[in-house]
């Protein structure tokens, strides 16, 4: 197409013809930056309203209409009905607004609700600045928002508002400071709007004749308009097919030209008129660039800059090209996260007498018949064979059993449906790997473990615990080491904690990361015995259409590291779903008495071992080197407490931790717990008196001040209350 005018060429052309009068035609795209939804956004909102009105139980799950998954879910439902237009068809706008709002006044109120409170964006203000200088004489618009009128009233302009109700006002001579504002489809404040198919297919003869007059003598700039309105496109063609000096600049978003626009521009050039397509980056940015070219004097440029500041517009902020995190990756971190896929639909039905029966118990019974079901908002959601569901639930079903759409967002936000998904995945994995399973674990009875706790032998089986994890795009299963008791009812809460600690200590002993990864790898070989991903219907070996996939390739984390290990190959790059960068830890400051200087170390404990605390020089002379404690202890616990406190002064060596030399060595403070430990818990009213006793026996004086001690009352070995004065 030879009629594309590059953006810089368009700006220079406008400047060269600044003494010519211009007319503008604005579509919905011009108002997007004012916060008003464009036509495509309105269409999706109407689709959602239609969908939700017929699927009320899914309303909460389909609120975010900007989500592509929700759009696909709604569109699939519409397509399955067989009565709605295909996505992208020209009739979508007029069809869905009539379908969503059958009453014309309801349509008007819809637009009123979207427009109320909105203010004109920067582009409208610049347009009015041009009109003040007699560069622009008329603005035609297919919008109902009245934004050009709102903007014009803020300037030294007299806006002449022409709507479907006042078409005769369009016949007038040009006058200084007047701006003709024509609402081709009406204005929500005055009478009916044009938006149905019949209304859009017709155009006012008065408007068409006026448009022809404009096209004969003025340059015509189109912005934010897609060309969807056939009658308006025909009117533009009729206006420019006649002889005249006017020129057409069609400003579109990007380089993709709509077929209707392409045909129009080619026809106008065949008629001998000048018509061009200009790829732009939005209404406001285009108008800002025009302003910079047209207003070369400093005063007007300052006025534009003030507008930008007042409106919060930052269109000239420098930006950098987006760089995917996969670029520059030189270190790979493996994870225990595995991708999954699951069906985008399930069965939904209502059970009779649901208000009096326990729906959870009802759903649990269905698992014996290969039906995984959960109750939600009075409805039952299930995966399984339709015949099985009909046979088992048919007599109790109120209405029909329907196949309803599901999206990732539903599972992301809904714990009940997420539990249904996890339970089904565990059944599939358990059967595929020949393992025992429950709602979130698999195990093998051949892998026995047992520990003796408090003289009691407790037996369990090694296994894996699964959890669901979802990010903005994909869904995953996470795997962690777990066990399953042979007899859970015979294990107390304390014994369970001790057993769990020993189990994890056994897995992570010595080289924790390596042994943990080896445990996961061992169970991955069990879950995927042939090394291939699991692809299975539920119920297994059925033709239900509910397909689940667990991929045998873990998610990888790609890092940019200063200590590169290796560059990932192509297969690894495909598995990188999380990116990051290794950053150095913050350097902490410590005081070194030997050198009388500050040293830095990113490791807190190592810094204390090799040096002294940051404030050592300041506080070592101010405070005493002993810390004295006075403690109130329940009868029978005083020895345990004393031993615990005494351990703080001793040296400790733990795997993967810097050796601790004790409080006295690291902080230059000795913990003195030689104060009396009161074996008898005093009445609450006597706490203050006992505090005084402790202070007298263990307090030390500094400059006439008594160092106050805080006694602690340990109630029922669970709650600690601090008292003092």
C-alpha cells in the first residue's frame, strides 16, 4: 500500500499546512486514556453479563474480564450455545448491546454510568488549544461521552453542540472562537443513542451533507476510530469522492490497517483525492507531538508542559526495551515443582434437600464410584463418567447435570475446587505409580520407617506430599518429603512432632540440599516409572474427556550470577519459568577492638566471632559486663530453665552454621543466672513485692540508679506474662 504516511512525515505535513483549517473525527479509541472503555472492552463486558446472568454460580469466578482465561471461558460457552456471533465478527457490537440491554434506555444508562466522573485527557486539551488558534474548526465524534464539550468550556471557546436532537444547528457560518462539536451517534445526556444494527446502518442526511461540505474545503484527521460503522464509512466515501481540496489523514494504532480502512483509502486515491494512513501510538501522544510542532513559541510550549503536569501525563518518559529474563542466564537452579494440565470443564448439578443434608459427606461417598466431587455455593462440582454420575446421583439431582467451564483463576481463588483438583491428581498419580494415596500424599508400604519415642515404637511409611501452585500463566504440583502413619490414631501431637523432626533430620543429615534432592529424585522415578509424563483420563482408562497431565520435567529457575556455572541448553531454556539475579548480601559493620576500627562482613554470626558488636566501643564502658536475671518459675521446671539459660554461655557447633562460642565470647557479656529462682508462684497481687525482693538480691547500682529486673510468670507452661514497675 503506497498511501502509508510515516508518523514524522505526518507531523511535518501538519506543520506545513498550519494555515489550513482542520476537522477531526474521533472514535472510541480517543477516549480510552480518559478512562472510558473502548468498543472491544464494552463487548466483553456485555458478553460477561450475558454469561453470568445465565450462570449465576460462576459470577465471582468471572469478575476479571481482562483475564484472557476468563475471556476464553466465556467465549467457549457462547460458542457452545450455537446462537451467538463468532468472536471478531462485525456484528458483535450491535448484537451484544441489544442482547445485553433490550430496552434502549438501559443502553443509554450503561454509557452514562461509564462516562460519569470522567475528565478529558491531554489530547482533548491540546485539541482545544489548536481550536483557540483557529487551526481546528470542527470535531466529529462517534462517542457518547461529551468529552470535547467538557474540554472546550475550559478555554476561550464557544462549543456548538450538535446531536441527533439538534441537527439543524450544524448549518452555520464560521465564527472566531467557535468549535463545532457533532455527536454522530448521539449524546447520553440528550435523548436516544445510535448503537443497534439498524441505527448504525443509517446515517443522518443532514450530517452526510455537512460532512461532504467539510471534506471539500478542509483537511480531515481521523483518530481512535476503527471503521466499524458502515454508514459512516459510506458517508466519508461519498464526501471525498467528489472534487475538493480536502485531504484525509487516517491515524490508526500501529501498522495493522483494518480492511475497511484500507479499502476506503484506496478508493479515495482512485477518485483523485489525497488519503493516507498514519501508524500512531495513541491519541494523546499524537496530539502532543502535533502541539510541539505547531507551538514553537516558548509561552505556548510552557502551557502544554503545565497541562501535562496538571493532568499527570508523562508521555515523554524514557523507556527501555523489555529484556526477557531468559537472556543472560548463566546459572540454573532445579526445583521440586512440576507442571500440570487439567480439564477446563466439569459437571455441575444441584442436589435435592441440600439445605438439610451434609453435602461433604454426600460427596465423599461418590469416590467409591470413581466420582470426585465437592460442594460449592449449594451446587455439586464433579469429575467422572456422566453415566456413573447419573446412576448414582440421578434420583437426588434437582434439575439437570450440566457441563460448565472452568478457568485457572477459579482454582487459584477457590480452595474448595482446588481440593477437588488435587484429589483427582493424586488418584491419577497413585494408580499410575502403583502407590497408596489419599487427598494429598502417596506412599509405599514397602518403605517402612520407625522411631522409638518415649519408649513407644511408632511405625510409618515413606512417601511424598503434593501441593498445588499457580503463577500468572502455568499450574504446578510441588513435591515434599512426607510419611504416612501405620496407625495415626495411636500417635499424640507431641509424638507426631518428634517423629516429623527425626524423619526430616534423617533425610537432611550431613549434606541437606543434596540428600533432600536425592529423596525427591527417588520418588520421581517411582511416580514416572517409564520416564514419561503422565497423561491420563479420569476415571483412568475411560473416555470421559477429562484429561490430566503431569509433566516429568521440573520447573527451573534461571539466574544471572557473577559466578557463572554454565549456560543452559535449549531444553533447559524452555523449562525456565522463573528468573532472578544473585545479589550480594548487605555488608554489616562490626567493631574490631584489636585494630580499633570498623570491619564489615555480610554474615552476622561470623562478624561477631571475628569482631565485636557495632556499638561495643560506645557501650562497653557504659554498661556492666554481666547480665543478671531474676526468674519466677513453676515448681518442677526450675532446673530445666536454669540449664537452658546456662547453655547460652557455652559453645555450640551445628552443621551448616558458624560455630557459636557463647554469649560471653560473642557479645562480651556474661549471662549471670545465679539469682534466686522462686519455686513458689506468688499470688498475682504480690508480683510487685516479689519483684522488689529480686531487685534487692540481684540488682546492681549504677550511679545511684537501681537496675530494674523483669520477673516472668510462666502460667501453665504456655503463656508468658511480663510484670515490672
